[in-house]
């Protein structure tokens, strides 16, 4: 029987690998042509809001952060990063998209 720590290490590696893969993922053509990048003629659905949250998290936004003193600047920065991601993935522009987690005020002020 394998020790507990080796099983935990394998599980942690799998989680980290999936997190890196999701952070580096590109927007799909369907996402490029949907909310929040395109105006809608119908009300926004819950699924669309959850997809937007996932997209914001992929560029560093952490909605569960304990420090709320940077709200709304932290989400505004994530939205700006998401617009860069849209330009890179959907419009084919050559722009760099930061994906680091937004953890401090210096991250909020960092150049993009």
C-alpha cells in the first residue's frame, strides 16, 4: 500500500496541471461570439454569467479573496485582461495577456 503522502502528491500534481491548462486555454469561437463580448438581444443567462466568471478567473481574478479593499479595481483589472484575451484569441491580434493571480495592490497597478 502506498503511503498517504504519495497519493496526496499525485492528486496535487493533477490539480495543478488542470489549473495551468485552464488558465492557458484560449477562448473558443463560441465564446468569442457570446456574452460578454457580443451584445445580446435576450437577457443574460446564469450559464453565461458563470462562463464569464470562469473567463475572469482564467486571467487572475479571485472572487473568494479575503481582502475586499481593492474591489472594484481588482475585477476591473481582470475585465481589462479579459478584453486583451479576446483581442488575442478572437481577433488574432498580437497582444500579451497576463494570467497571474491578482493578489495585492501592486498586482492591480502592474502594467499590462
